[in-house]
C-alpha cells in the first residue's frame, strides 16, 4: 500500500497502538464559502441538502410527537440539551494537571429522545425520508385532512403544501401499508436501536442483523419493540453483508448502509445549525475572536462527520472539530492520515479493532466521510479504553450525568489535545493563542441514557490497567 508521504510518525504510533494526536494538514482555514466549497466538491452534498433535511424533520414532527410522547415538549423535534459542566472541567484540570482555557459544555445526545444516542439524528432521519418516499408512492399523503401542531420550537410545518397531514402516517391505515415493507440494518448496537425502534413504531417489518459481540440487553429491548433480531456467529462486517444480501432478495426491503449513506450523513448534519441557535440562546456567538472547539467520538465516521459538516456550515473556521477513536480501532484517523480512506483497515497495520467502546469498534472508515473531512476536520486523537471508564466515573461524580464508555472518548479528546504540543503549534499557527481564553469547548456525549441499571453498575466497576 502506498501511504501519503507525511503519514509517519503518526502511522508508527497508530501501528503500535500508542495514543496519538494528529493535526490534519489539509484542513482549510479561509472564508466560510471557500471551506464549504472544498467539502461540497468531495461529497456532492451542500448546505441546501442540510436545510432540506431540517425541513423534512420539521414536516415529520407531528408524526414523531404522536408516536413518541416524550417529544411532546419539543413538539416532535428530537433534540438534546447543551449543558455547561464546570465541575467536570475542574475535575479534569485537577486530575490531569492541565488548564483548559474557556468554558466547557456537554452536548447531551446521550439523552436524545427515542433512541438515547447520537444515532437518533441520522438513523431516524433516514427512516423518515424512506417513509416519505413510500407515503407519496402509495398516495398516503393525498387525503385532505388538515391538522396543525406547534411546539416549543414554534414554526412547525405540519402540512404538505396540498394541505395533507404527516401526522396521519401514525394511524393504523398507514401502518398497514408500511407493514408490507421491510427496513433492515446491520449493527452492533445504537444504529440498530435507532433504526429498529423507529421502523417498528411506524409499522415496518424491522430487522436488525447483529454480530456475536452485540450486548444481550440491546437484543432484548429491540425484540420487546417488535423488531426481528438476527444473530450471527461472526463479526460486524459479516452481519452487515448477510443483512444486505437478505435485504436485496426482497424487493420491498430497504437496507440502511452505515458506511455510504448520504441520508444518515445529512440527518446528522442538521445538528450544526441547531447548535448555533442553542449557543445564541445562551448569549454565545462563536467567531474567529471567540473560537469554538468540538470533540466527537468516532466510529465509522458518519455521525461525527455529518455533525462536523453541519458545524462548518454554521460557523466556518470559527469552529475547530476533533475526532476521538480507540487505539485499537482508529479507522478514520488511519484512513485520513494515510490518504487511503476506506481502502485500508486497522487490521492491515496489525491492530485488532477490538475495544470496550462498542459504539466505536469499527475497523474500516467510510470513504465518503474521509474525503469530506479533508478540508473540514482539524484533527483526531486516539484513546486507550481505560480512560473511558475513568471519565465515565468522573462525570458521574462531578455532574451526576451517566454516559456510556464510547461517549466518554470525547473527554479524552479534550484532555489529550490540551496536553499536547501539537495543539500549542495549532493555536499559534492560527493566531488563537491570545484568543483562547474566551474559547467554548463542547464535548459531544453520544450515548448512554438507555443503558440498563445493571449494565451501568458493571461499567462503573470496570477498571482497566495500563
Ligand atoms: C455510533 C456511535 C458513535 C460514532 O458514530 P459513527 O457514525 O460510527 O462514527 C459514537 N458514539 C456512540 C455512542 C455511538 O453509538
């Protein structure tokens, strides 16, 4: 394999499963339009696609509100809180002897309604998009029965232009039609939960193909909701392949492709403009003088990549996005730093791909994401599993918030970057050294609220040695 010339020394550290801080040499710092132009060229999606995705989520809000009463308060919009965590900030500073300039916030996708993880953004969006396609094809949206709804977010569009209601798709007549169709996905966990829960709620025949290492409680929860769980002896890759094959045999089946789906990506990207509004409500207006740093746990790359795509639309080069991956499964860092994208996997450099962070246990990155992140991503770090459990306990102690281990990788992104010399050079290069005292940091908490009590206990008692 031919690596990009500046792949070393990061490549050597990755191969040795050592914690690595990588700054992306291709990240573009320019006016917003230039940055986005470079990304559009790579992925064929634009800002307009993100806005269309947001509009679709608004259209479907009355349906979500009917199916999931926990979204009543937000009028059927699935969104999470942004919470400042000063006690966790102090705790990290003390424990790791470092000074984090500015304020630290937690983006609580861990507590997103319906699916309890970041996957509620992409997964649910993709199911809704597919549903709109079927509903139009089957004329489910031509009944003239106006209805309106409004919620906390105000201007919810509950009707199509011809006056038909999306909320009616929650009725038994619509479910009977959806029952003819199948939705399938291969997943070890959270994606399967988000796709499975949403698809089953609408009436689809939902199937989640799971590998041997998937947790029992996730299988139980899905079966409880009427989802068919198909179990495989082999690993995640095999479960996906089998699932895809079975889906292709059924003309009325739709397969969600975690690696290449643009719909998943766009669903995630709506988080960018939404976060901007949330920050504004707190009186925060990131710009070049007031930089915003965001730390995102990364698996195949879709969720953190889509969110970064949206954040760059919202903030241009005022936002600096960093991914965090396990030392044994750094597929996106590997793909980007080597220049090989999804053409290389972590096993190719002798890593196992195995990690306690089950949401991040991916050996091969999405090529789409690696390409799109080239001009957008500031950098990436890798983390040893033991830190995840430590950060999980620190957050619970200091702020009384529980996150699953995968989500805690974002804290290590923050810690390791502020300990690194690479970050000092980065600040100097971009003229941020003086401005950093006014920085806002956002640790993206990607999952945890659905984890059952006994599993939480098991996690809390897990201590890994160096
Ligand atoms: C899926 C997931 C991620 C990462 O998303 P990718 O799209 O796989 O990169 C991060 N954290 C949790 C908890 C997840 O479930």
